[in-house]
């Protein structure tokens, strides 16, 4: 491996209940959970809208570089990890369900949720993103996406022009659609020959929706490295870059994929 590239990447999946629209309580709770991790990891993954729960209440939105962004930078610095999660961001008169990948040195890259959940009227509140993000960390190429994006395979397609090693979904995915969550995550891992992590919340939100969790880490065959069930918990997993590369070389299905352009 080149210098600075990790053969094995360790990730912590934080599956948690969320305090409804209470940023202070959620950040405090998550800080305790992160501090309780038994060892240092390379990546920490939080659920979608980890500071409020999945809400259309724009009064909880923050400008960039305010409370939640500063907290993410602090946590990334303290843990020496890449911290990933989404929250509601205000820019001028627009609002975004924005995911940040924050590095220990305070630099961050962002992804705005492309597919807004129309059944929940998310499209009436938030502005859709226009581009995908590939975050490079310790030699690994990571593609982070948000919840409803999971249903749209073209958006997550692993391509020669924009490849990745690890696909991550952060989510507030309700219990009543748990079968779709688990099935689609496996499909995305298999079709993209990629490691995959899906981190969902548990508990009940302020709208009365139940969340079963079912956070997972999958290998490039769609086989589980871990499955978290329906309780609040944290789990550390490890992925091997050598094993991924060897599998792709032995079964080069990605080279036979259709070429296309998203317009």
C-alpha cells in the first residue's frame, strides 16, 4: 500500500434513538456514545439528521459553521476519525438535508441529498442536491448518500470515471419499510461490488413514526459483516482493501457495466 493508504479501514456504526428537534440533547448523547467506543476507528457514521430527527421544521436549521458543524469538527479532532452524518442547513432562503464528511484537521466535504422524500413533503421544504460526493480518506474512496437515495440505483452506480470502495447510507428509515431497507442495501453492495454501510436510527419520532434500526455493514458480495438489530448500540467493523481489489479482479463485472451520463 502507498504511504498514507490503509489496507484495513475500521468504522464505528452509531445506531441511536434521537431526541425530537433537540440539537443540544442529541449532540450531548452522541458525544457520550462516541467517547464510549472501546478503541479508535478511522470512520464514525451517524444517522440522517442526527441532531434533530427527520423533520420538516426549518426553525431547527443552522447555517454552516454554527453549532452542529463545530461539534462535528470537535468530535473528528478528538477521535482522529472521519465523521459522517447529515443535518438541516440553511443557506440564504434555501434549506438542505446536508451530509458532511469532516476530517480531524477540520476540513470537510458536503453532499446535499439528491432524492427528496415526496411522501413526507421533503421536496417542499428542502432543495435537492445536484452532484455526488466521493470523499478520499486514508486511501479509500467513500461515497456517502442519504436515506431515500437508496431507492435509486443509477445515482449510486460505481463507474470507472467516478469509482469508490465504500458506499455509505445515513438514514431515518421507518420500521414499516424495513424489508425494503435491508433488501436494497444488499442489492447496492452486490451490483456495485463495494463495501457498504447503512446506519439508521431507532425509536419513535415526533410524528409518531417508528424506526427499527437494522443498521448493517456488508461486504462486496452483500454478505453481512455486522447487523445491529433494533436496539441502541455501537459497533466497530473492519474492511480489507486487498480483499476488495482481489475480488474485483477475479470477477470484473464492473468493466461490463453500461455507460451512461446523468443529466
